[in-house]
């Protein structure tokens, strides 16, 4: 592949990772992700599976080798296996992954694996059933735990938990979550909450829990050893002697990871976001609907957009919400 057909941003970073939101809907209402009473996109504004596949093909032809399906909750979209089967056949795609809340994996883990998905990120912020329901507003913990086991039974070897930690909310769950992943040979990333969308459930400044805060709690129970693992995402990993699990930290506030950013995001309605923490975007839905099946034109527009990818995001916890869209619009 020539340099002209690679996606290189103005700061020399090659884009090899596409996060593809397939829906803004979710069967949970997590307090840090969306409002309790949400208005979702009408179906006609969503990219159809054929459009999602065409866009994904354009990206793989431009050097993207990892695609992660996100939401909302991607598994609530009807006949999602149809999409994963199409994407699993794309030349050059080495890693097809999904981020999910895990509640539908008892039904879908096996067909997902058979269609080509090989890694799962599962959101799990607490192992306390009452607290789990409080954080998710609608979720049942046992369904998620059963889903994790179903994924293991289906053959998934790369399963990572994502835990958004909030001080005074679920930070006391850090040891229990860590014990759970160690016992089940899973990986985990502890995540600093991102200031996306206006919320009323809690004060982000008061509940902010930094990665260093999380590490301090872990060090009361285990010694964290530095790791050279790099999965292509923003997590910085550690290990614990005698265990196979990788312990990651995603630190958008305290340890900006933009310098090595290789990611770009597509919203469910086709907006190509150049950065999670910025509003700059390109409307790919308009392009694929006005010029159907013109992949070369699509690639030209994508290459042009990458020239405007910013150097970094700027997040704060002072109550100023820089990005009005909720996490369910972009999948993180």
C-alpha cells in the first residue's frame, strides 16, 4: 500500500482502527452514558447494513485493519449477525470486535463468533446487584455474568471488561472487579468518566476518580507490574504476577493518550468524527446515499477529512460540557 492510500493525519499518525456505531439505542440507561428519558434516532437516519459495509470496505482499503462495532448497544440492532458476517469477509481486516453491555450474549455469543467476531469488550461497572441496577437504571447483573460465561463457552479468548469508576459511587467495587477478572482469566480497563452530554444524576467534578486513584486502591491488594501490551486502543496495561489478566487504565483526563491515536469514529447516522473530544465531522451518509457504490469517491473524501484530525482533545471536570452529544451517539 502506497503512502498516498494510507490514512495519515497531519501529525504523522496512521489511522488503522475504526470504531463503528451501529445504533444509538440501548436496553440500559447507564447514568454516565445517557439521560434516563432519551429520544433516539428514527430508523431512516441510521446507516443500513449495506452502507455500513461499503464504508467499512473503503476504510480497509485505506489501511484500517481493526473495526469495533459499538452503539448504544450494538446487539439490540435487528439481525446484527448479518452485518458481522459481511464485515468478517473484508480483505485486510485482522480484528473484528464488539463493545457490548453483555446482556444479550447468552443468545448471540455463538453466532457472533461464527460470523468472525474475535474480541469482546463488555461494560461492567460493579458486581453488586443493587448498585448495578442503580447505575444501569434497567439492567440485571445476572444476565451480564451469564453472557460473559456464554462468550467463553462460544470460544472467545479475548474478553475485556470496561469499568467506568466514579468516586463515592462504585470505587469500592474495584477490588471485587479485579478479583473477578483474575479468577476468570479476563482482562479489564478502568476508565475515567468523560464529560460528554449534560447529565443530572451526579456531579462529575465530585465523582471524578483518576487512574492514579484506582491504582492506589489496587495496590492495597496487588502489585501492578508494567506491561508492554498494546492492543491498539487507549488503555495502558499492567499485569499481576501469577495471573494472565491484563489490567488497563484509560485516562482521558489525567494522562492524555492522543499522541499515539490511531482511531476514528463513525456515528450510527454516518458522521465521521475525527476525535472523540471534538465536534469536527464529515457526513458520510450523505456521500454514500448521493453516490451509491462509488467507493473511490468515498475514499477520496475520507482522505481529505483526515487532514483535519486535531492533535488532541481537551476535557475538564469543571461543569463545562465541551461535547453535547452523549456517549451512546458515538460508542466511546
